[in-house]
C-alpha cells in the first residue's frame, strides 16, 4: 500500500516517473557501456523534445498581451522565485487546471494579491499534505467576475477576511505546503465558471507567461491605501 503522502497514480504522474526512470536507465546503460555515447545522447534529446512538445502553452493566441494584463506576480516586489510548474504540465495542471501556475517559495512567505478584488473564500484551518488532504485557500473575486485562487496556504496564515476588498500588492496570506502538494509552493489560477482561463502577468518579460524551471522577479505594485471591508464606513467614503 502506498503511503498517503505519495502522489496519486494517474497518467501525468506516471509520465513524470517514466521520464525519471528512463533517465536512470540511460545512465546505467552508459555506465555499463551497453550503448555508445551517441545512442544515450539521442535518448535524452528525444526525451527533451517530448517534454517540450507535450507541456507548456500550446496556443499563444489565447493569451492576452502582457501590456494589457491586470495581473502581477503574487509576491513582494524585487524578489525572484522559481516557476516549479506552468501551464499544461506533467504532474498536474491539465484539463480544468490547464492554465494554473505553481511558484516555489518557503513556508510562511507573504503572498500578495495578483489583482485587486473582494475576498470571497478563506479556508485556513487545515494542515498536512498528501493524497486526499484538505487544502487551505483564498479566493478573490475580480470586478470582471473572474476569480483568483491561491492554494496550499499555511494553516491560520490568512491576513484577510471574507468581504474585504484588497488592492493589487496587498499581503493576503502566507504560503504553505498543505493539501495536494509535493513541496512548499503557491498554486495560483484564475477561473471563470470553474474553468481556469489563460492569463499573463504584466511583470513577466516577453509574452508574460511564466515557464517551468525559469525564475521571475515580481514587480507587484504596492497598495496605495489599506484594505478595507466592503460596506464599512471607510469603504463607503471611498466609493467602494
């Protein structure tokens, strides 16, 4: 019986494990000289080609240009972080989650709102990770009716409340390693009708799409005013 903390045995995981197993086999073949150097090199080239063909963005035309993007990377400005899983990935981010992003960060890292909106969901009572583990998450409803989702958050790590309006760059929570997670990271996605939608980030160079195993520096804007609750006197005075 597999330990609970192991990832589920579904196709993306099997492909991932097969790739590592294949690399290990190729290393052994090279070590014992069962095949020549050219054959081993050919194996790695084919493996890399398959990886790049079957992962990552497959249709750039569906992504909005970064110059028009309302999103910025969801951590404090000036900090560089690794994209440990991008769109259409191997471990997950398929089907409903195709356009999600994972960013590696230590547990307790302050997470910022990638876009302003109203906090719709706060779940922060769970701890632990593995198959079937409950997740901690925050949902922020944007003005265009889409929703930004922040997952795998630290237990009791929320800095916001349901109904609170936040601005882009506000600290909303602390990252963690809770739920269906293989290591400390932040999962971020934007959904419309429960389906992820393609987004870009204004502070990601080039086409605005973070790629697997590349590092990016946030240029998130700092909120010009403190976040307030919708319906509070301060919010009414500010026209929110």
